[in-house]
């Protein structure tokens, strides 16, 4: 039996997630990272409206001009997070801004072999 990319025995079907956008939002968040001093820290959670959302998995990262989008699965549901730079008009200083840009529903789809 070829074990290279096969599933372990006992598991015939592993679920795959299909994301459906439920609502477009623009809620500012405060992000917590696992290694603040690192060059590329990973998002471990964020504060939204006084509640903490723990990031279980970042499913996808998408880069666009000046923005980065993270499709995340949290302990309170699935959301898209956007990171971008905002420039202050008076000082022309750039600062990083994070926001939840979409709320998602995740549907499990069984894989066929």
C-alpha cells in the first residue's frame, strides 16, 4: 500500500472546509502575536469588541497591493482579517492597522478518494 499521501488507516474520509461569506464588516481589532520580536510573527489571537478570539488555524494568506488578508478559524467562528498600513495625513507616518473584514460560515465537505 502506498503510504506517501494516503490517510492513516481507520480514517476513510477527512473533512475539507468550504467558506461562505456571511457578512462584510470593518471592525478594528487588536492582534496578539506569538513572537513579538520576530521578523514574521504569527497571529495567535485578537481582541474584538472587548472579547478575545483565539486563532486555531490560519487557513489561507492572501497578499494584495499594500494589504494582507488572513482567512482564520477561531474558537468563536471563522473570519477574514485584513492588515494594512495607514498613513497619518499630517505627519505622513505609517502605522499598521488590523481589522476583521468578513465573517464566514465554514461547511465541512468530505473528501472522496
